[in-house]
C-alpha cells in the first residue's frame, strides 16, 4: 500500500511470511505492517475456507489469525513486529492464495448445516466424520513449550480504571487532582484510544497522559473473579521484563473499555481488504498506513463523518461514500450527505475472490452501480463492549435504536453493582468530548463515595 | 461464493440464523448452540450484537428478550502459561463464580399460554435423561407425556457436558449401561437425522499412585469380564497413541479403543424433535413451583404456567432434583457440585483419545471442531447450585494440562464454563420408586455422567414403566430405599 511520510514508524526490519521476506516496522502491530506490505490475505476460514484478512485491528474479531514463531492462532493485530519474526498463514493448502479446499465454499453456495449434513446416510456418514475432523481446526500445536512466567502478583488499589481512552483518561485526571491513588490499565501499547486511533473529530479533548506509575499499557483485563481477599480483576500485563499475571483488587472499578467493531449483513462482508472504520483510522493515525488506494466508504452518522475526515487528511478521497442512514429513521446523515446509500434492505455486495475488488450498491432511485476499490471501510459506531460489566453483574440491555447492547447505568455511570461504574462508549455512541465528560462524572461519583466512607 | 457472514470465526452466515429460527431455536442461547456463532476466537465480540440486530430487524426477538449470551471468562484468549502462573492456594476452596448469576430464563422468554391441563406422565427436567425417557416412552406408544424444562434446552448439565463417553467403569452395571448407550449413539444420526459426531478415539486412563493404579487395574478386570476390550498398556504404547503426551510419573495406563467423544447438544435436539413428532410437549422456560398431593401420591404438578393433572411424575432434573423433591416432601441424598470445564482454540487433529489422569481428575479430549475440551474436579468444591467460573479452576487446569502436554503452554483458553454434577453418596444414580410418594419416580443422581448413560437408561426405564420389563432390577437396586437400607455399592471410576 502506501505509508504516509509524516508517520513516525519503527525501524525497517524483515519478517518471514511463508518463506518470503517482507519488510515490516519494528514494534508495529504485525497486521498493520502486513497491510502496508500489501499482504491482505492471512488465512482461510475454518469451514468454507474463505479468504480472511485483518478487519478490526483491535482484537475484537478473529480474522487476522496467523502462526507466529511457531505459535498458532496469534492475532496479528496484537503482536508487535520484531526482526526475523516467522509468520505463517493457516488453514490453507498448498497456499492461502491457491487453497484447494476453497471448493467447499463453492460446493455449498447457501452454506451447510453441520447438524444435519449427511446425518445417518450409511457409509457417507462415516466418511464425512473423518473428513470433517481432518478439515476442522486452525493451526497445529505450538513448536515449543511456553516460556514460564514469573508468579502472578497481587495489587490492592482504591480505584482501577480499565481503558485509557478519553473517558478513562479524563477520570484518571480527576482522581489525580484529588490525590486518589489509582491504576489506569490499557490493553494497547500506548494510551489514547480513539483520541489517537479513532476518527478525527472537532472538539476532542487533548491527550493528557497520567503519571507514568499510574498508567499501565499492554495490560489486558481478561476477567473478574473472587477469592478470599475479595473481588479482583485478572490482568495480563506485558512489559520488558516479560509477561505477568496481576490480580488487581480495587474498591472502585471504572470500566471505560469502549466498543467493538460491528458486523453488518451483506454478501462477502468479510473479504480481506474490508476494514472497520476504526481499524482504518488506527492504521492511518497511529502508523501512517493507508487501508488502500481506492477506498470505498460505507457507514452512518458522526462515525462516517469522522472516518471520512480522517481519510481526507491522509489524502484519500473515497471512490464512493455510502450513507446507510440511522436504523430507525432512514435518511442521510446531514453532516456527510455526499451520496445517499442503500439501506440494509437493499444490501451492498462486496466483490472479489482473495481480496476486495469492488462494490455493488443500489442508489435510492433504484439504479444499480458498481465501483472498483481495493479497500472497503465500514464506519459504524462501535458496539459497546459490555462483557466485563456483565461479568460483574451489571445489567445489559438491547438498544433497538442503535441495534447494540449497552450497559445500564445512571447519570454518573453507577451500574447498581457496588463499586462498579461505567463511562464512555459503553453507554452508547458518543463523541470523545462526551466520553471524557462521562469519565469525569464517574470519577467524581467515585470520589463522593470515597468521601462518604 | 456469496455469503454474508454473521460470525466469521465459525463461518456462520445470516442464513444460518434463519435456519435455526425455523427449527424452533428462538432465544439467543439456543441459536448460539445450534449455529455455533460466538464460539470462535473472537468469543462473540463481533457477532453477538450483529445477531441481535438481525433478529431485531426481522422481528424474530423482541428487545426485552434480547440478552447477550453469558460473558464467559477469559474475555480475551488467554495462554495456559499465563493462567498457570497463578499459584493456587492448596487449602483455599473456590469462592464465588463469574458471572455471579447465570440466567437460564427471563420473563420475556416465557411462552404464552398455559401448560397442558393434564398428562398421564409429567417428566420434570428437559435434559438428556428426561428427553431420552420421553422419546423411549413414545417408541413404546406412550405419548401422553409432558416434559418440563426450566430454561432453554441445554441450559442444564447436558449442555455443559464435556462429551466423553466410555465403557471404562468400575461396576458391571455401569459398564453395561455405557456399552448399550454407545451402541445407541452409533445409530443416533440414522434414527434422528441429526449428527452426534461420535468419534471413537478411545479413552486413555492414567494412574500415578499405587492406590489409584490398583483401582484402575481392578476396573479393567470388571470391564474385561463384561467383554469390553480395555487393555492395560505399556508406556510406549501410550506414547504412540498420543505422541505429544508427557507420561512422567505414570504407573499404569488403560486404553479402550471403543470409548470416545460426542457433541452433547444434538442429543437434546434429536430427542426433543422426536418428542415433538410423537406429540409430546416439551415445555421450555417453565418452572415447577410445587405439587398437589393426595394420600400417598401426587395429583398435580404446579408450574409457573399452570397446573398439570397427572398419574405419574418423573424427576429427572439433575442437580436441581433435591429442591424439587423437597416440594413434595421428599429428601434426596443428592448434592449439587459445580464442575468447571474449558475449551481452547481449535487445532488440527492431533489427539485421538480422551486422556484422563485418575489421580488429579483432569481429563481432556479434542472435539470434532478441534478444540481441546477438558476439566478437572476440585476436591475443595463446596456443595451448591453454582455455575459461575473461577480463576482457581483455570489456573489448576492450565498447570495440569501444561504438565501433560508440554508444548501446550502457548495454547489459549477461549472460554470456561461450569455445570453441576448431581452427586449421590455412592456415586450411583437414584432410580425407581419413592418411598411414601408412590407415583413419583426418580431418574437423577448421575454424578456428571448422565449424558453417556441416558440412551440406555431411558430405554430401560420406558420398558419398566410401560410394563414391558416390570422386573428390571435396575430400578430396585438403585432406588431411594437403598440409602435407608444401607445397600450401597460404590462406583470408583468417577472423574472430572
């Protein structure tokens, strides 16, 4: 593809991709370097052997799995490039490009129903069971035993904030000013979230980092559990000293984990070269890597406007911009309004075999059109990442207007579960500024609770 | 080819959702299980809202009935080596569970209308036992039956089962039941039109201590006497069976090639479909709230959707059986015990048999989809209907699995869950009549192994109930009276 000259990228290094040497940037997510190198096709899917490539760049999909240094099923968007890294595509024979099992996709044009296929058909049933077992699964056992980790640590802290986007950062600032000891964890290797990885937006707050000992980056909360000491968040923390498991016991928890990339129904909606809006903005803003040269943009609302602006700043004018309108009130987003797109009742259709080549769509007046493109960016508001809140016992509701789930909370972000607050996009689509505001409100509510204790 | 995918991890299309709904799976948990959406590497992050959005748009599920499926730990695929780095306190029992409550039903999912006003037989519990019995009653011409299930199909232990099926048991009666069940499983797809994915890769039991080795050897003798082909094998042969396995400290290994693994969910779909075909109502999301009794019997089963007048009641509610029996004034000796289990990412086939170390209780096998599915009992687990997950389990299991499978440390756990074993004092089931409540029949207490026994037990109980085999001693030998009489025979081959 192309890399913006203004970008601050790591040093050029080489990685081995299926025996070919590919140039990559040290420290950059592997998936981003591979997009830059034009390597969109990363594997074949588990059942139909459909081509797969990075989609969300944020560990919320399973589309960028590769074998890295002998370890199967590594999310390429989560692993940092180093010189000499060995990368192998998975689940394809003889190669991901010419995968003989690709016939399965053609053989079952309407999909197959694994529960009933050939059920009870003599002989065929046994043959199928054998074939199915051989075809199932991605990757093979790791080459080597894992390096043992140092023993897990425990940490007691009055407040734990999870997610260092605008909401988490703003909350941290309030707590810092009030002199409240807290930890802010961020799963990315840098803080900022949408402030430096999301769509450009007017009025976004500046990126003010908290004191270094407060912020832990590359720290992934993977669950909340209980033991004799009480409730704790289990965190996998990667640092120069190696990976470490940390149990963090906090009196107050503020969840500001944002959302996941959304999937919308249209044909071939997972072809390599189709990216979530925030995957595109993340590549551009953090790494200076463009999603493509001929980019089609589909989306709605402020998210569409913001991604459009981010692309424009990177010098990309979309070959087409399609506005899906809001679900319950069909119509254009006033701020974009470039070309009315079709609503989902008249779906778009992605074209291409190993990666996206074009897009079919229907204009509101009923005209069918086709554009060529080498990337399709889907700019929809993220779907709230309710999972941790749900594990803590918070109520999660379906929001019919946004067609997503969201965490139920009052104006301060209190969830009704003792000691659990939420802020930012967990509460539904909002601007970065609004997210910061909700983070501040939650932090003040936590302070008020502290004071009352 | 043109497909629109809702779950790219598992190649589930939007069309598959329609197919699931057309087969009667109309709540999220059921659609998840029928289509497999949300069970891949993304753990449902991208597909769950897409499924709900689609169901909402098509008017298939009202917003108030839309609840995301259980958010299971870990929230991100987490390596065994990471989980194993947490030192597990030897004396500290598991505490709590994640999530704190697991909803098997919500008011919005409760079907409209009342349950049938009367039925000859009411079966409480729509798990594998209850439905196997209902299906077998239908085969014997008895279709005046209603099955009551408190949640969605598969909400209970059947849906939480690891899928292992084995003939390696310690008593002749259990060997016989398991052998007959596996025989019936072989013909399941033909009989029901649904794949059970039985794969007879064998069970490899390992024993490390002298005491456990002795127990294993004795059970092999029992099995051989029953004609089951279990063999005590040398370490070299065990290594050939599973080349990646570490056999350090293993004293004795036993292998039966006819054991295997199944996919437990289709069991219920097949049986439930058969019930439906025979006119037997399977009332899901329906809770038993009491009984009306007269003299020495039950006249009505009271539910939150009305009463059913009946002649016979069968209690097949697994770990929920004791509180339900209590509603009829009957005390069961059974106790629920959480058993945790987990699944890794899917891998290409490398593991033939299910492997279990009898000493620690760890077991693991490779599913048809390629995941390593396994669990491990916890001697400190307190009794209680708790189905949340703990980190204690994840850490204990990860350490034990890494020791057995040294190259597995960088494999990732995708999800952990738990089910409740229905544990009896002698590890044998509770079957047959209830002293003092004549028309209440027991079909519970299977100690986590109901799935592998249900086909045969359902067959025999239906024959016994319909008069075809009134003298079957299974239903006297394992009745409730035995706990009063002290006629206990201990089953020694309980794992998990």
